């Protein structure tokens, strides 16, 4: 049995020399190398920006969604949306562990895990799509996947339903980054605060700002804001179009007496929200772009264009202990867990 590169470069078909994520095609043959893990896949949780694009392309038709997903995997050997570049993650059962990894990792065959690396770099084979739950971006399949030696994962907890854990782990990086970036006394704006990752960020930010800070939830509809308001996740609630930068700026200015946000966390899954984030944030503030819909050229040049010396952080989906932080929120907050169970599980 051959040994592969820990980062999976041995699987890259086109173009040679690339890592699996930026590659356009990888080998999804399910015969494993000695340092790979074979997973029997149960559910794919497609990245929100990616699934929104696929759903729109398919006109909401489930059979067309299946066709698009199958064609992506057939062409690329992985589920990497060619429009958004993003993937998602999966849950499944460990079927086989390469001999070089046995005894070196805390996994055994038969364990059920969630992969915490993107589907945009994961060798995947779809044998059959069983169900598309298009309201929560989840797709049940029969298929297999490969986890590289460098791949991170979480063993599914026994005290939470699987689909609930999958939905939370899909966006685990967002609340964990919020925990790192927010300080006592901050004004924190969460754009898309009524969404899946946004609500977790609100909860974590509220814990960190203390009595002297403010957490602001910006959402696009009164219905979604009312759900968050009932759970008491924020101090201030703003209904605004996140693509309308001047509207967002004016409303945030009003609610903060012109101070603006110290930290802005952007979690929306639509294009053209970069300038709203920039104008809502004070000149020396910080913006965390978690959304994969973010155009970082627009963000960089946009900040330059309005003369803002703003620190901007790319939405790395991984930070230390992110899975534990995100799952713990479900254990701490009955209100938020109920919302997640109703909407996403």
C-alpha cells in the first residue's frame, strides 16, 4: 500500500503541483493510501453560499439540484462549487483506517464523525442522492469520501442529535472566532445575525462584551429578527438590506450614537455586502468576513476607496477548539438549541 502526501497532493490530477483545494480535479478512487481514512458518507452539509447558488441555478427543483451536485463531483472528484469555490462538510462512519494512522489518532473503525475540512478538497464519490433538504442545505447520500492525514474532524457527540451537531459544526469557526476577537466593552455588529452562523456569533459575543458592550443583530426581515429577539441574543436589532451600505451605516450610526462598531462579523450568504461591513465599522475597528460570498478584492479596494484603516480578517473556518465551543453553545442555551432544532435539524 502506497503512502500519500499528508496534505493530499498525491490525489491531484489537474493542475499538477497544486494542493487539493485549489485543484480543478482530484482522484476520487476510494482505494485508500496507507495514511488516509475511508468514510462511508451519510450526509453532506453544503456551504450556504454554494447551496444558495445551486438552488437558484436549479430554480429550486430538487431533481435539478441532484443533477448539478452529481455533475460537480463527476467533473472535479470533490464537491467544490465552480461558481463560489466553496464546499461544505459531511458526516459519516469510519470504514477503514490506513495502517500508518492506526494507533496514532483517536479514531477507530465504526466511529461516526463530522469532517471539519471543506468538501472543496475532500475526495468524494456519490453513488446515490437519497434526499435533498433544501431549506437547511443538507443532502443525504450513499457514497464514500477520503480524509487525508492532515484532515481535522470531530467525533459526533452522543448527547446531541446528529443533524443538529452537523448544522452546528458546519459553522463552528464563526462563534469560535467571535470568542477570540470580541473584548469587554465592544460594540459588536453581526451582519446576518438571524442566520445559522450569525446566531451563534451573537450568543458568543454577548458573553464576551460584558455589561459595558453592545451586541447588534442586523437581519433582512422582521420575521427572522423576531425569532432572535425572543431568544434574547442581542441588545439591538436592526432590519436592513446588507447590500445597501449607506442604509446599514446610517442605522448603525444611529444605534451607536455615531461610535460605529468595534467589531463587525459578516455571516451573510449573498454578494456585495463588503462595503456595508466597512462603513459600519469604526476606522480602527476589525471586520471578520466569515461568509464565503465575500469578494476580498471588493473588501480591500473598498476600504481603500473610503479611506478606512480597518483590519479585515478572512473567514478561516478553523480555530483552536472551534468544534467544542460551538457544540457547547447548544448545551448552554435552551432557546438557541430549540431554534436550531426547528430550523436546521
